[in-house]
């Protein structure tokens, strides 16, 4: 026999599930007129996170985005992604450079 949570019946569970799904559908259809985000909207958090690194003259690293149209977590996650991307791109280059300098200074083994 299946154990019931809080003593609900199968009919009560179905009613609760149906109510939750109906509410979700109403909320989804309420904002359907907004459409899909444009390319500009998708790229803007990336650009703002890039600006927060402070590349360029007279700029410094700043964790304050000074822009609050998106939640701050979005910008910080973009920064983490940019840092990981940079680190992963720079890592093989170091090993390749190390290998080249070692092979050019080592005596031939033949």
C-alpha cells in the first residue's frame, strides 16, 4: 500500500496538481505578448560584465555594475564564465610554450 503524505486522497492529489498546472498556464499566457528576447538583450549582460573587468585606460576592476536592469547575479555569473573562458584559453598556451622552450634547449636524443 502506498503511503500518503498528510493523509491526502488520490482525488485530492489530482486536484492539487491540476490547480498548480492551471495557475502555471495562466501565468505563462499572461506574459506571452512579450515575445522572445532580441539579440541586443541577450548580449547586454555580457557587455556589462566585460566592462566590470575594467579593461581600458583610466578604468579599474569594479564589482558594482552601476546598471540594474538585470539581476546582479546574472552579471556576476557572466564574469565567472568570462574568467573560466580566459583561464581555459590561456592554460594550453602555457604548456605549449613550455614544451617548445624545453625542446629547443634540450640536446637531441638520437
